[in-house]
């Protein structure tokens, strides 16, 4: 899939079909996270793959904003080192790469960041030097969204040339 097409068509998925995602796709998703850039190449992030329904359910129970993840085929919990400047950006970069990799194989995903931190740390044996920063649920969408383009504001309304408010000097990309 073309990268721009993937970005233009990937929508958040929070309702999943029961069809199982192949292990090779799960590994591609994790590999995409591993290959993501990080602050000063620290590679401080860690990823916990949750595949069985009990673990995914525990993640849902420990969530304040992601109970929908219970229906996912698998989930990935992103841990970062809060002592690394840019750790939150690094988590965002990794999750975006994972989402795009999954979408390349027709697998939808959704993210959330609200957790009961202490419960999550206890349930998933997270070491004290790392914090749960984001979680993603993955699976085939219950409602097919493939090919649908996102509704977004025109580029001319959100991007400027040289300084805020100055119109772009180039033709907008379509």
C-alpha cells in the first residue's frame, strides 16, 4: 500500500471482528515499532504484546479510556522511560508506525492513554523505571472502512508559509 494512501484511509478502529490476525502480521507490527526512531537513538521504549483474551481483558479492566480494547484480537502496551526527553513523542512515533504497518495488512487499530497506572504496573510486571504511555488494540474491523477517506480541514486552513496566517505559497496537495 502506498504510504500516503495508508495515511489518508486509516481510521481508528474500536469494534473488531472475531477473525484472528496472523502471527506474521503481529510480528510485522512489533518490528515496525522496533524500527521507529527515538530520542537520541536511546531505544528506551519497550512493548508488551497481549494476545490471549484474558490479558487483553485485564488491559481493558486497567484502563480508564479504553474498555473497548476487550474486543481486540491483540493489543500492544507501550512503555517508556520518563527520564528520556521526548519519551511521549517517541511513544507516539512508535504507535503511528505500528498502526500504519497493521493497516498495510488490512488490520485496524485504536489507541488509548488512560490507565490505572498502579494496577497496570502490577498486572503486567512493569519495572519502576518505565511508565505505561499508550496502548493499542488491533484486529479486523467489525465494520469495513477500507478505502474511505478521512474528513479533514483543507490544508490552506491549517498550514502557513513563513509565519502564522500567511497563506501557503505552493499548490495544496490533494
